[in-house]
C-alpha cells in the first residue's frame, strides 16, 4: 500500500482526475489542495453531471470523484450514467454521511471508492493514490478489514446465510448436521476474519459487502 502523504508533493504523472460538486467554494478549495499535494496530476472540476459528461467526451480522464449530493440527482446516479457511457473510467463518491445502504449502492454501481468528507487532505491523497494503483477504498470498512483478504469457507458462508435468516446456532447445527459446538467454533473464526464483535455485526458486514445475499 502506498505510504501516506505527509506534506510533500507526490509524483502522479499522466494521471487525471475529474471532480464533480455543485458547491463552488468546496470544489475549488479541494481542487486547490489536491493540486498542491499532487502537482503532476491533471485536475478538472465541474458543477454538474452534464458538465462532467461533456468533459469526458473531450478529455481523457482516469478517475471521476463525485460528491454524493448533487443539485440534479446524486453521486450514485452520476456514476451509473458515466460508467454506462465510459465503462473503463474509475469512479468514486465523496459523502459526509456514509450508510450501509449507500455502501451497497456504491458497490453495485461499480464505484471503486466511497470516501468520507471528514478525511483530511493527506488521507484523501492516499486514497486517490490507492485507486490509481488499481485498488479500492471504502471508508465504511472496519479498520484492518480488507475484502480482498477475506476468504471465508463455503461452510462459514452458509452459517452466515442461515444466521441472516434468523436461525439460532442450534437450528443451524441441525440443518448442517453438525454439533452446536462446531457451529460456535466456526463463529469464532468468522468473527476474527470479519473483525466483528458479535454474530449480529458479522451478518450485517457480510450482507453489506456482498459476501452473502
């Protein structure tokens, strides 16, 4: 993973970013801050989706970063429309209040990043760098949980599915023809792998991040 920017400019030659936000003051301030942090990156900014589509028609853009709340529609709709016309462009969303529903929608529409507006400039630069390196950044993920590192067995995924339908450990054990002790042992590993504190949180995380349906 790239190191966190600590005040010095980072080389990012030949990378280009398009920022969509309908609040000019915030948009221009962020563009100025990112430009100072990553002077080699080409940054363009617009106030609407329609303007963004026009820029994408005329210029080669690597990453589109859209505010979630736009005057006409929202960031999810913006990404859907952009990816429909420009499927190879990476897209991300900036949002003040990230919810599980928004997280699911962002993943479903093909976003590679869901970033909190509470990030400071150094951590935002780090997130953008990760995306340019081909990674994904979702700020709703618990600390130390990276979906690419989660490898749950088929049995543990089945336990999560059954728990999501409201089954107790005893009922899950009966359906899988194993002892309740075995199910509890599986839960210990599931909680560790998902960095969850209890089975309810584990099921919620598994649903949010598409490990189960």
